[in-house]
C-alpha cells in the first residue's frame, strides 16, 4: 500500500500568500483552528519518517494471552495488551487481523478500532510510542461435555513486511443453563456438564434435588439455591460437588474472581426443609454461604453435613436458627461475618476446623457466635456440642456466647478436646480444651496452618503445620466413634493420637 505524505514547507508571510488565500484570511473558529493544527502536525510526517525495514518491529507487553477455563457463551473480562515501537521511526501497520477471522473465539480492539470481521487496516505506531490493544474471549457454546481449547493468533503486519503474532488461548466449558422455573418433582442433575444458574434455583416443598458426585453449579451474581424441599449432595473425595460463581477470569493479574467473596448469593434451607444431607461439598466465594431457617419441629433432623468446605463468604459462612444439625469433618473458614452463627437448636460439630482469617477490611464477625435468642425471638439452645474441633482466627477472642434475658431458656453448650481462640477461663463445660488465645498473636495462630496464608493472592489452606497446638490433642475414643478418617481420608488412629480439626497430620509428614 502506497502511503502519501505531504512535507512541511516554510510558511510565507501574509503578503506573499496567494490572492485567493488573502481574500479568505479571516478569524477562524477555535475548532477549525485546532483541526488545522492537527492536520498540520500530521502532514509533518514525511515518507522518510516511516520505517520500511522488516527489522523494525513492535515490542509487546506479552507474547501470549491465555484465559483459563471459562464458561462458553459468556464473555470474559477485558485484557489489555500494549504494543510498543522502540524505534525512532513510525511503524505502519497496513493490517491487523485474527487468523481465525470472524469465527474466532476472541474479540479485539486495536487503538480504539474493533476488528470487525476479525480484521482492520491502516494503523501506525509513532516512534518511541505505543498503542493499546484490548481483547476478550467469548468461546461458543458447543454440544460437548468436556472443555474445549480454543487457539488463535493476533497478527500484526508492518509496512516493512514483518509479520508479528501474539498467541491467544482459552478453554471453554459448555454448560447447561438452568431456568428459573422451580423444581417441583424429584430430580437428579447430571454431573457430566456444569450447570449455570442465572436466576435463583428453587426446590419446591415436597421435591428432592440430588446432586451426584462431580456435579458443578455455577451461579451468577445474585443467584441462589433456595430449598423448600430436600437437598441431597452426594459428592466424594475425588469428585466433590462444587458450588461457586460463574466468573472464571481474573479480577486483575494473578487474582481470579473465584477467590474473591461475594460472587453469588449462597444456599438457603427454608423452614419447611428437612432431611437434607451434604457430603463433600465445596461451596465458596458466596455472599451468605449456607443458611438454615428455623423450622417448627426441633426433633426432625434438618441437616447432616460431612467432609465439606464452606469458605470465603462476604457475610456468614454457616448460619442455623432453631435447627437439628450434625456437622462433621468440615472446614468452615474465612467470613466477613461469622464463620458459624447459631441461634438455639440442637447442634453437634465433630472434627471441624472453624477458622476466621478474613483478609478484607470491614469484616465484623468471629469464628463462632452462638446464642439462645435472635433479636426478639426466643431460641432455646437445647444442645451445642463441639468435639475435637478447632475454633480460631485472627481476633483476640473468636468465640462469642450470648444468653438472653430469659434466664429460664436453655443455654446448653459443651466443648470436648477443642482448640479455642478465646481468653482462658474456668468452665466445667469446657473439657480438656486448649487455648489458642493465651498470649498468642494472630500470626502465631496463622502459623498453625500450612502452607502459609497468601493474603495477596487470597490462597488459604488449613492443613496443620508442625507447630500447630492441635497436633495429637484430640480424644482418640471420640475420633473412633465419629470420624476415624479425616476429610482427606487419612487414618486418624495410625499414630500417637488424632489431631483436632478436620485435617490429620500423620507422623513423618
């Protein structure tokens, strides 16, 4: 493509101007003057200022752009790529295009111009300057259960004949979009392909929703799972059931949205809901985690939850009001509110790790908050048993027990062989417990877990470190009766003594 340039020439005096120009020399509006100025500057770029050498190339801020597994049919966030010109001369770009053309899984905007149909023409990068390239992935929905890898190249053709490419990759996971129509009959979802819930998924009273091993539910921003009937979660160690937000891209470099709380609503078991069973559920990055509303029959079992993770909620991770519940071998961690909040009921927790190391400002809660009231509502605490548990966090006191003004209302709690982050005090209802708040700092308590918490990347693991006070301090008889194996299937009874919490650190590790 031949590029025509007009060289700058010395300006003549007004008296030397052509007669026609003299007749038109009148004050011009400011907009016209600015336009003429810009045109004048552009005209100063001669053909000699534009590189024709194939050796003059652009430098890119990245030679490839990769998107992790994303929901097909749902565009990702935008990624910025900078194209620098390190030379003194302007590098012309007669063409910028995607090799995949209009059917590419990627969309690109170059210097403010979208690549309509996958290509655009006539760009330039001034010497020692740069242009911005913005791109995102939007893989199409395909009739396949397995993730599909998409690959393309963004090609820059220079005026000197060089061809430069930036590799683009993304893995698209096709999903089943669940409608907002309530589930009114017993239904078992398929684990082969994830489900996306844009609006709330409701299980009507009298219906049972079963989630088999490996089922994945991706919830949109405000979407929730609301259960009036019954929920059965049948995950396994190798194939847990996952509930998470539907955003897979990074919030910013190195920080996926999936590690940020508040990506979706959470799960609510309504007052009418009984007989719920949850095993190996990974529920994370929600607003309210798992909430159990008060029913009218405390003798009926509302929930048994085992081997599960509730992690990283904006508000509470687990809330139960006047419910009959059993929770075992579970990790309930990092809430902006309370990790566990209980108002009355009949509650048993065995070999659970409840730890609040919430990294964001504005968090108001503790690891465990229990009471026998909720506002003006009387909620007698008929039983609260914690067995071989860890209850800790980054506050000076992470356990709050609150008794109502109605002294005759039940307020029955017991802790057996637990590690507790609260100031030591004598209480016959605390049996063989250890204190994690005995002159220890938040860093001391965090050091009880490994690997070390990564607050910058929001990565938290709650396996026990060699320095944990919980090592070999659980009651072996109670472990044998409840969970002889930890959440990961490790034998608790194989070494000196079992560890508190849901993770066992075996001898030699």
